């Protein structure tokens, strides 16, 4: 990920250009204040995709933790349990 770095004055004076750049490149733009990185700006679609990917990574990490700690059951048991729930059986 190669971010473009621009001064905060560009955000005020060239917002439309920065917005277009973020959408087209799908890369963030770093805004600096007094020469130091201050804020990252990205297209909303890119942000939403990043959020979805992070949620997937969290879910996968939880699943790996379950496997590591023995919180698993045979797939046949899982399907039997699901069938019971779908059929409205109470003692699952």
C-alpha cells in the first residue's frame, strides 16, 4: 500500500482532487500538519472493504483459538444438532 502524502492545506484547497484520487487508486492519502503525518483519508468503499476483511480475520482467529483449545466437535454431531433445531426439537 503506497500512500500519497499531502499537506493539510491541500485538503482545504483540493478536496475534490483528493476524493477522486482515493476512489480511483483505492489507496489512502496521508494528510500532514507541520510536516508530520496526522490523518489518513480513504474512499468509503475501501474503508468498508477493509472493515469486512478485519471482521473475517477476527472470526478466523476465533475459530483457530477454538481448534487450539479443543472447542470442536465432529461434523456429524454439528449437522445432527442443526437438524434438531430446524425440526423444532428442544433437547439439542
